[in-house]
C-alpha cells in the first residue's frame, strides 16, 4: 500500500468513527427528549420559512440542552454571526466550500451551501450539526413531514465533501419511535425522489448524499 493510500484509509476510518459516534449521540439525545416531551408525533414544528418559529426554537433548545454545544446560531444560517464560516454565499461570508463526492460544487442542488435553511450549531468536539424542519402545511420533503440533520464530522477541516466528512440523517415526524435514519436515496432537497430503498447516490462518481447509509450499515467507506 502506498503512503497516500495509507493516509486516505486512516482518514476515512476516522470519518467513519466520527459519523457513528454522532449518529449514536443524536439518537440518544432524541430518546432523552422523547422521555420528557413524548413521541415526535406530538412535537410542534413548522417549516423554517414560517413566520412563527416558536415550535422550532423549542425543539432546537432541547437539542442544544442535551448536546455539548460550543457555538450555535441564534437564528437560521441566513443570520448567523456566531458561526461566520457557515454563512450563505449570498452574504459573501461563506468560508467553507462544500463539494459532492464526485468533486462537483453542487452536491445537493443548492450550490455548495449545504447548511442553507438549517439551524446550525458546533459541538465541543468540532462537529457541525445543522437541523432543518419540514412540516405540513407548506414545507414537505417527499410527502413525509420530517426534520433532517446535516453533519460535518470535523467542522472547518477538509475535505468538506459529502460522503467523506459530511453526511445526512433524518427523523420522520410521523414515526412515534423517534428513530434517526440515514438518507439512502436522492438529493436532500427532494429532486432525487422519495424511494428510500436504494442506496444509489454513494459512489465516487455521484453526489454522496446516501453515503451515511452505506457507512453505518457497512461500517466502512467501501467506495
């Protein structure tokens, strides 16, 4: 094995372990919230374009309370001086450029601003976590109300690439168990369709959006 290959393998193993850790932590925190607030079917959230975000703020504060948060946006990504490196490109403040697994700069159909429309926070270990709400009426992702988690397992460090250090998880509002699941198909904005049965976007020549599924189920980056 050549030295570059060895370094890559070591880095990939680190990304795998960090994703598994964050996946477990988010599930544990969700379970803790459920113990007090009841099942997600009873949670009150609205789309992030709603004029009333009180339900969203309440849920966000619950996650912030249980997660080890170093920095958090007081609003969504469009107004986040607390984490300036994640600001939207439109404000000329975005310092991190995210790419798809295949190297394209349009990994999820919204340019390279993968935290757009989310409410981001940075954990004490450096991980970026963005929470985005989709609800009825108005904002529905593939016909199922849910909230999704954008995770950059090493924060400001590279490669800032979907499928390497960036992954997507979600929770279905209509599932009372509160299971956190990895995306397995399609783009995060819904343009890829709603079939969760195929892990078909995780390959070196694709977007990498479904890679959380492969990493969690296979325990390695076999791509």
